[in-house]
């Protein structure tokens, strides 16, 4: 979720250009892309320890481009896998831009150590794909991607990574402005409240733009393979801020987490 904002809010902190909440693949890529355009970025992360992120726990590969492949073929496979109820504009965009960005960003710029054969990166086929188009790093692909991206984040001079901080709520005029009439203004975000886990103090980080990249919500279930931080924090914050929530019934799960006494 990306929310446009203005300067304002609480506390003496300098207003950052972009606040990214979450340090998985989505948060890191958003931060790196923005920083390359000259944006000052702050990333807030509950934890960057291995196995604490959904990215780090992702074992299978990531979609690239197979032999005799095409955006149309990929889009058809995705639509078929989703029982033809996927959002076609997003599927078409992913199918057009995804493979080229995997090459330019993950393979070339950030040098993720994908498995290779004699000619190029090794391609495998996974469920729902009609051709081999998946690149992988053994069976720890997400961990390899996450490590490479965090290395780039830590090295970038326009990115500040704040660890051991938990986002509590996004700052909005309708909820947090000292001017009562701001509640009638269009929904506007200007940063977030975050909890310092070490001091138990809550601070406000003001931002012109805020991106929620907080992962999933598997931990609301009794049995899950999701990491401890997948509690739906971002979903709840977005809902309170007035974002439209859609398709929340579709939850990624792993079959080994299904429990039956027999």
C-alpha cells in the first residue's frame, strides 16, 4: 500500500521523503528503486534476522522467462492458476515487466546467486507453469534474495535502516491531526507511529510518502509456517487509515501446516 502525504505530524523528527515499513523483498526493492531516483528513504523493520521474514522463508524460485516463453503465455498460466478471477491489469503488468526486472535487478544489479547451468541461470518448472521459467537458489531462494537486497540497502547512502522498531499505526489527518476539521479532508497519510522495542518508547516518523510492505497474516491461525511477524499488522493499519481491503480471504498456506489428528 502506498499513501500520498504532506509534511506535518508529531515530534521533532525531520520529514523523510519515503518511509518504508518492512524489510522483505517488497520493502527493499521499493526503497532501492526510490533511492536510485534521489529519494531519501527510511526503512523501519521489526527484525532483519534470517527466518524472520516471509521472504527469507520462501523456498521455491521466482518467475523469470523460459524458452519460447511470452508475456501472453505467462499471463494465461497465472490466470488459469487463479481460477480466472485474478485482476487482469495487474497480471498483464507482471507478465510484461516481471521477467525483465528479475534480470536487470536480481540477476545483474544485485547479483543474487541463482543456480546456474553451463549456459545461464537454471530454469525449473513449478505448479501452474506450462514451461520451465523459474529461477532458484537451491531450496532457499527467498533467503538468497533477501540477503542480497539487505546488503544493497545497507550500502546505499540514501537509505536509513531502523531495526528493532515495530510500526503501530500510520499517521493520518483524520485520526491524528490537531485540527478537528482535517477529518473532512481526503484520506492522507504523513508517516507512522513506531515502537522502539529496546526502549518501549513510541516515536513518530513523518514522511511525504509511506509504503506498507509488512508481509502476511498467517500467525492469526493456530497452525502456520509463516514467520512470527506475519500478524497482519499492515493490513490492520491500512484498514484503520481507510484503505480499500480486497481479497483478504485468499491466504497463502503450506500443506504441511494443515492439522488432522489422523
